[in-house]
C-alpha cells in the first residue's frame, strides 16, 4: 500500500500537483517516505534470502559427509570382520540410515570416530585391498571439515532472519505513521482539478491494503472511492 501511494505521488500525472506547491511539507515528507520504503523493502529481501542459502549449503555438506563416512565404515567393517577385530567391528558396523539419522554434533562425532579408526587400521595387512585407503580417509576428512564449517550456519541465518523481520515490522509501523500524516497534507491539494484527481488517486492507493486509514480518513472508516470515470 505504501508503495502504491508513492507510485501515485511520483507519477507524471500527479507529481506536478505537489512539486513546489503548498503544503511544502508534503514534498519533504513524501521523499522521507520513499527513502524509508526502499530501505524496508531491501531489508525484507535480505530476510527472505536468509532462509535458503545457508540451509542448502549445510544439507549438501551433510550428504557428502554421510556418503563418505558410510563407504569407509563398510570398508572397515569388512576389514575388521576378516581380522576378527570384533570390538572395532561393533563401532563401524552401521547402516546408511543409522548415519543419516544422526544430527550435527552426533554426526560429527561418529564420522570422526570412523575416520580415526580408518587412520589407525590403514597400515594393517589387507586393509588397503578392502577399501581402507588413504584416498578414502582424505575424502572423509575433507567432508568432516566441510560440514564443520557450515554446521551452525542455518541457526545463525534463522537468528539473522528473525532479527531482520523484527526490524521490518518496526520500520513498517513507522511508515504507517508517516503515511497517515501525509493523508492530512494530501487533502490540501483540493484547489485544482488536478489536485482533486490526485486526492482521489491517493485514496484509492490507500484502500488497496489499508482499511484503517490515516488521520484524514476518519478512524477505522476507509475513504470512499470516487465513482468510475466514463
């Protein structure tokens, strides 16, 4: 609604009505409103952007980590079974779903334990031929590092988005106060036909969303739109 009022005021049809004319405060106040509206719009866009990117990055890093850990865990399970290392086997004999169900720190702890067991077992006879290789260990290490770097990003983004949205609410309330003051000034452009058309166009823009009206619209009663022009 605020944007609609600004568009009306700055349109080629109505800008001449108020430019250089009384009440002079309208010129000042409409510019303040325009600047404030642009700032709020940009802040709202930032809030929207904060909901996706970081979460997507975390999801991708989590998937890479789960896959790398599962492949190496199964290679270790095969190795420990063949070497009769039942204690270590119990630590790595996991299914993919069991790994996927882990979240954040639990996932990090489990995958790190798998990596550490693989590092210790790599030099054992037959380990390399069963998939416990330096390349797979390096891949899991890289996945752990990647996930660690983004693990807390979505939380931070949620907090950031919440803060931005709160600011948007506060700033929007200020815009509503400003436009209510402008309602009183707009009414004073009734000395010409163009001014009267401007007043009616402003009222129509206010009706788009705002049913409360400003000081000049009489409390909670919305302004009455003019009859359609033939």
